[in-house]
C-alpha cells in the first residue's frame, strides 16, 4: 500500500530583490521571477517580511501568480492565482506567510499588491519562496 507524504523542500530563496522597497499603497510590484521549469515543484510557502510599518485598519497584501509566455508576462492586474492576507495595525516589522501556493512547471513569477494603507518601508522587505512536493512511498 502506498503512503502519500510531503517530500523534502528546497531552501528558501528571496525572489523580491528590491521590488518591494518603498512600494506605495495601492501599487503592484514588478514581476518577481521564479524558475520552476527544472525542479517542477507543486507548491510553495511564500514568506513576506516587511520592514516596520503601521498598516491602516483593514490593510492587506495580495500575492498574484503571473504566467509568462516566451518571456512576456500576462496582465499583472489579473494573475492566474491570487492569495490575500490581512495585516495587523500595530507598528512593527511584519511577517506574512502564504501557505500552499500553487506552482507550475515554468519560469513564471509573482507580483505583490500593497493594500496596507501605507507605503512599505524603504528597506527590509523580502519575499522568500520555499518550494516542495508530495511523495508517494
């Protein structure tokens, strides 16, 4: 009888570079590319670390998966998949974890929509991607 379980994940990689620094409220970041064409992982945990900010009540962040074809990204205002998480209103460094984000076997990417009510800090902002699969033994 086969048993399904999680396989080992790959080490987290910061895919944001400086794309999130000083990102204005209501703005979408540039595309943060992740090449999954060789590893072909099924899922990712995306961990968003934000420098110290004070989000407005009801503030949130949205991650959108963005497909690419022949190097051209799809319309970043739609995205194939969207994941929205709220932010707390306290003044602090923020950590937001998006679990079970679906990956596809291409060199595609993600964009982040800042709906926090304020601009992100000028530094200290990262988006770490940790990819993983399921295994059958």
